[in-house]
């Protein structure tokens, strides 16, 4: 079985890292009970922490590491597509050299934290409602429209990528969305 290549934002690994770990955490509160022990309160899950170790080998090994480092320095979260884990909206929080780099060999470690937006398990497309009979609606092309229902962990950027659109094109299709940075689960986004 051949696994897909790992990618984050616009960087695609030339070959997948060789070690993957994932940690799930839950935030708990502990309250002391007078004349007793304690009472635990479940405050919900915390971020998933995804760690790994890999190496770049070959004439362009150090160049590959530099390209990965430039992605690390870019601000904000991005879509992490991993061959084993669920696709996640994640922050690239750590990138370290595991030994002194050479031009033809670089061993490194990395850490991603899943963003509050969560993970993405798939795409749902719904057909548009029957076309309205007004000529304005027909002229606007709503009869041919396709809609996407927003799922947990999705953003306008990830939806645009799923449908092969630019973010600007998706925003232009959806003038009803006043703040593209704030979409809600269950909201309808026009994709065609």
C-alpha cells in the first residue's frame, strides 16, 4: 500500500517522515472537597499534538529543509494533510534539527498542534434548491449552483482548496458571507 504524501499549507514532503506520534489531551479541573478527597471536573478535550521525525536525503536535502523552515515561519494555521492522521487545521509549532545538517542529509523533528477548529473528515455537496421563476434569479445562475455544508474544522480556505477554487473566487461566489473568517458548522457555502 502506498501512502499519500504529507503536506502542510503549500509544502509537500518529498517522502513521508518515518516516525509519527499523536497525543490526545483532556483538560481536567480538580477541586478539593472539605474533609474529603477531591472532585474532578471534565473541562473538555485540549488540542491534539502531532509529532514526527524525518530526514531529507540527496543532493537537495538541505534545500528541502530550508523550504520546510520557510513554511514554519509563515504565520497562522494551515491545512495539514497526513497519510495516517485525519486532515487537520493545525499550527506548525516546532521544527528542530536532530543533528548537524549536511548538504546531502538532514534529520529533523516537527510538532503540529491541531487548531480549535478541529479536523476535517470529508466534503458534503448538496444540490441547489429548485430554481426560482424570476428572471433575476435565473440570470444570477442559481439554477446551476452547487452548495457545500460547512463541517467541523473547515474554513473558507480549506473549502476553496477542496473544490479547486481560489479563496478570492469562493468569497466572490458568497457575498452573503459578511466575514469569511467566521463561518459556522451547518452554514451553506456556494461552490459553483
